[in-house]
C-alpha cells in the first residue's frame, strides 16, 4: 500500500537529512560534494544550508524536466523540499554528539556517512520517486550515452570544483565519502526494495 511506502520514504528522508546535518558539524574533515556547494553558497550569500539544498535541487530539476521529464514525479519534489527543511530543522535543534578530539570527530563523520547511506537507500527503496540529483545524473547519462557511474563522477567532480572555488569545506572525507556511502546505500536499497515491491 502507498501508505507503507510513504512511511518508508519519509523515514529515509529524515535519516538522510540527519546524516547531512551531522556531517556539517565536522565539516572541516570534508563533506559530500553537493553539500560543499550548499555550504559555500550559504557562507557566501546567506539564507540557510537547507534553503540552498532546496534551491540547487530545484535548479537541476528544471534541467531534468526539459530533458528527461520521466525522472520527475511527486517523490522528486518531496525529496527536493523536505531534505532541505529537515536539514535546517536538525541544525536548529542541534541534536548531535559532540566530539572533543580528532578521533571523536572522525567517528561522528563516519556515523554521518552511514546515516546518509542508510537514509538514501531507504527512501530510494520506497519507490516513491528519484531524488533530484539522481534524476539529473540519469538524464545526463541518457543524453550522453555514458554509464551512470561515470556521469556521477563527472557531475560530482564539477560540483566539487565549483564548491571549492566558492570556498566550501573540502578535505579528506570529501574524496572518500562516496566510497563508504555507496555500498551502504546499495545494501539497504536491496534489502528494503522487495518489501516495497510486494506492497505496490
């Protein structure tokens, strides 16, 4: 039933947004390329990190809409708006562990990456719709004929470069983020998807 899928979807979004917010607490270690860009724009212009997450999501959704609109649906809009809202909420509430040493901060970063992997795999497995960034990369892959993995590398490298130029927090974990997050995402996605397929 769609109700169960929505529960799984929203649960995944909350966990994913918490992971982003948690990583921001130790951003000096380096964060995900898309979040590097959001924080760079926040530091440069203002608004909030969550607002920039929403704005960036909407901008790339416009591109996807005019190129491969089949990747845009209600779940994409919910993802684009709610992740940013939840990120700002968690940053406001400050429900985070506090590290006093480098080792503790690394542990917090690893927890954040795990949360993003679990959350991303969960909301994707709900099969409500792709996130705006996923749809964006799939549309580019369709247009170019390149593999999704290669396009992801190209796109995130470009986003990272823009964020770096704008002064975003780039360091070691920026480059190993995907290496840790992706296997967790895949494991969670494959574990949950059979249950959401059965209830469709």
